[in-house]
C-alpha cells in the first residue's frame, strides 16, 4: 500500500495526496462514514457509492465481533462481500468501545475482559485476538488494539495507560507479521498514538509508534472530554513527529470546524458518527451553518436544504418537506438528513483538497470556520 503526497499548503501544514489500497484509491484529506455494524445507519450502499461518493467507510471491530460474529463474516468472504461495499474499508480495534464500557470491563497486561452490551455475555480481547478478528473482517486498514483513557485522566493514569497501549502495540505487530490476510489481498496495520493531553506522553507515543514503519498512523484518545484547544495542541505535537510521508488518521473527530482545523495541522483522514447521529436527530450541517429541522421557521420554507446543492446529485428536497417528515416522525426524514450530512462532509473535504491544490487553503479555511458554526 502506498501514499503519494502530492500537494502541501504554504501557510499551514495542510496537505493532499492519494492513498492506494487493494480496493481502490483514497484521495486525502478524506472523511470516512461510520458503518458500525457493517452498515452506515439509514444509508443504502448504493447511496454511499453514487450519491455521497464515499471513497472509504469504517467498520467497528467490537460490534461486528458480537454481531453477526466473525464466522458469519468469514463465510460471506469478508465484510466487503457481506455488505456489498466494494471500495476501501477500515476497522477500528474496539479500544474506544472498551473505554466506553468502564463499568463492565477489566483491563490487565494480557488484554481486556468485558461483558457484551447486548446480552451480558463475557468476552476477552487481547492484541492477538483483535488482529485475528480484523483479519476475518478483511478491511484494507486495521487499527492496533489500544486503551483509550478519558480526556480528564490524571498524569499517572495516562502514563500507565500508555505503557499498556505500547505493550499491546508490540504484540499486535508481532501477530500481524506472523499471520496472513484471509481473502487474497494485503491489509495495513496502523498504530494508535495515545497520551491524553500530556505533551511528553504524546511525544513519547508518537516516537514509539513511528518505530514500526507502518503504512499509516492514527491519533486516538482525543475529543473524549478535553477542551478543543487542547485537542488541536496535541495534534500539532504528534504531527511534528509522525513521518510526513505517511497518512495520519484522527480518530472520531468531529465537527466540520474540527476537521478543517485538523487538516490545517496536517491530518489526512477522519471519521465521526456526528453526520448520521445528528442527522437522525434533525440537525443538518450546511454551507451556511447548522439547522434544526424541527424548528417552526422551516415549516413554509420551500427553498432547497442547502443552496450549494450538496444533498443529492439528482434530487433536492425543500426545508419545508424535511421539517414535515421530522414532525410526522417519518423514517424517510432520518434517511434524507443522514445522506445530506454525509454528502456535506464529503464535499467539505473535497473542497479542502481543491483549495490545497490551488494554494489558497488557509484563506478559504478561515472563511469557512467563521460560517459553519452559525445556527440558522
């Protein structure tokens, strides 16, 4: 797998390139829709491919392991064949889900024992078993197993957690190198940089991860409770160390403004549930700002959802119609809103790529970050 870094912004650390995988090319910066259990909620695979133009989507190791289970996915020939998405995919490691199961999990050097959120059954993740699960899922890009500490962790806990993550990282790469892909194409394994909001720990983790000469690197443990400015500071610290010739993936972030600011700091890949989760709850992201589609003000507004037409390739719905669907609790409302938000995010990073190539990214970014948070 290769990463061709093609353009760099002269006024920031923003860059644009092409990451090549077995299932196709990914233009960066890129946003990855989240397909937690093998599907992007309320969105058909055809819509991902044709309307949203998703170049890559993300699947969740923890959720796919529990349901439908790795044996079903293996029998299907991997997740690509199971869900019909024939472009690149990425799987996280389940580390964040383990973090979120604080009251029903136990961590030790060997791995993590946890109980299923579905039926309470007991399970165990080790670095080795997670690699085996990700091999069975068959994503082009796999994440190493890590612990994601809370953003408010004290220094001692963050340091202890980082030591565990680094120990697991060595075991992940050892097992990755001792095993083979199951479906006849190569997979990449990304280390995850942790360290909470402590500069020395982030530097230590970035240096440690860089030693593995991976195809790319992830930055984890941010947007989990720490102030936004701290998140940007940690990204800057980490990206000053990570290899410039490899893609950098900021996990689980975030708002459109977060994404633009992180691009300016040198991040190449993003994912977040916000476009679909917020869309299902009637919040739309547009080129003019944020709209709550349940608000009465949209009741008789027959203009298009977004003046720039980023909702659909061939069809646009009016604000009044979408307001009606949400008030009537029609399922179509969640579908339209999810597709619109994802299309908007993908258009946003496409525009970022364009402006990096044109040489005016910083000027454009500064304009956008003053507009996008507006509540309409």
